[in-house]
C-alpha cells in the first residue's frame, strides 16, 4: 500500500507578488469607494475595473465576481480590526465586547454593510472560499476571547449568533446598535454570570 502526499511549493515574495497585491488593493479600495455612492445592485465588475484603473480581464484573474470582491473587502475589515483581550474580565464581558466591535465595523457605511451582508449569504462558488476564511477569522477571535477551556458547542453557537446578527444588521432588518444590544442578551444566555 502506498500513500501520496501533496507537495505545496511556496513562492517568494517577488516583484510579481507585489504587483498582484497592488492590483488587488486598487480593486478593493475602488469597491469601497463605489459602495458609498451606488447601491450594490448597480455595482459590476466592469464598473469596479473602470473605477480602479485595472483592466476587466486583469480584475477577473483575481476575482470571479462582484460578491467575491465584497467578501474580500469584508475579510480585510475583520483582519484589520484590533483584537484586545482583557484577561481579567469575565468571558461574558470579553465576548460581548468583541461582538459589539465586530458588529459595528460597517455600521457607518450602509452601502458597504448591505454588500457585506449579501456576500456573507451568497451561494456563488467564488465566494465560498473567502467565506471560509471569514468564518476562520471569526472563529479565531471567538476562541481567543473565550480562552482554551470553552466547549466547542458553545463556541460554535456564539459564532452562529454573531454571523446571524451581522447579516441582520447589515441587511437593514434592525439597526446596528439594537442588534448589538440583542447580541449581548444572546451571549448572556450562553455564558453564565461570572464566566
């Protein structure tokens, strides 16, 4: 019986990688700017390419759809958000603070918030890999503030609540502040006092 292993070769960060990063950054920045001016329904990859100064064919090398671009924007917002853990605070307070911070990220940008909500629930194949990275980032943050002793079921339930609240607030079903307050109630129900 033989087994095979997949070998992955990592490229060094050379000129091509820097160029790739620059193109992607221009596309993401242009998308955020456009979402301040136009609704998601009017956003197309061609319009983003035009606004970013990147050829449409070049844009399509990096992103297969508008939703993939928006999902990548949202992933960047999550990754850029600072992660502070007050080890002296109870887990309930730490989780509530994290959830409020993450929920309020797009609160001042209604067009971007709506687009992020759409990307979080998009069934498009090109978004699925980015959504997995979004969920991995959310999982990392929740696990960090909960600490190593948390039950996996509790962690998963908290994550589901967070994602649901993000979609609800971003879609305009409820205000961000109201949703953040309701999410604190969810955290309180899952994590006992003093936990």
